[in-house]
C-alpha cells in the first residue's frame, strides 16, 4: 500500500500542472508527503483513495497564502488535503559545532595535545513554541 501511494504521488508529480506558487513548493511538499506515506499506512491509503491529484493538493495549499507560506504550514495543509483533521509534528535540532567538528584537527600540534572538546547540541521542539 505504501509503495502504491508513493507511485501515485510520483506519477502525479511528473504530470504536475500549476502556477508559480505551486511549482515553487511542489518538490518539498512531494517529498514530505512521500515521507508521511512511509510513516503511516493509513495516510498512504488516504492518498491512494483520493481521486484528486498532487496538482490539486498544491493548489489547495497555495490558496489564500499571499506571497509566502512556511514549510510547516504547507506540509500541514497538504496532509489535511488528503486526511482532514490530521496534523504534523516537527522537531528541529541545532548543532552548534556543526560541520566544524572533526576527529582530526586541521593542523598538527607539536606540543602536548589538548583534550578534545565535547560536541554539544541543543534540542527544541516546535511544540514548545506554542
């Protein structure tokens, strides 16, 4: 069922028809919907049983948004297009060290090496913001 839903979305993405707003968010919304299908078989079933297309979904997401919409709001509207009443949760994590972290320092030290700095991360849920 999950593969069937993903195949439906993939075909509809290839056949996409829509304006600039819909086109701008089509790849990100498509990827999110695929991910949601993989997470929940009942959602995948709703995608399969919906006779409307991904183009219809993106038109509904773009309706009334003005000049911008957050990614999270777009994903939420897309999920509700296929499964009214459903919602999404998102957790973002910041890594203050990021790509600068390395097991090997960029230069070799000739004196006694210092203890490695422990990496730290700050976790925050978007649910905490509401």
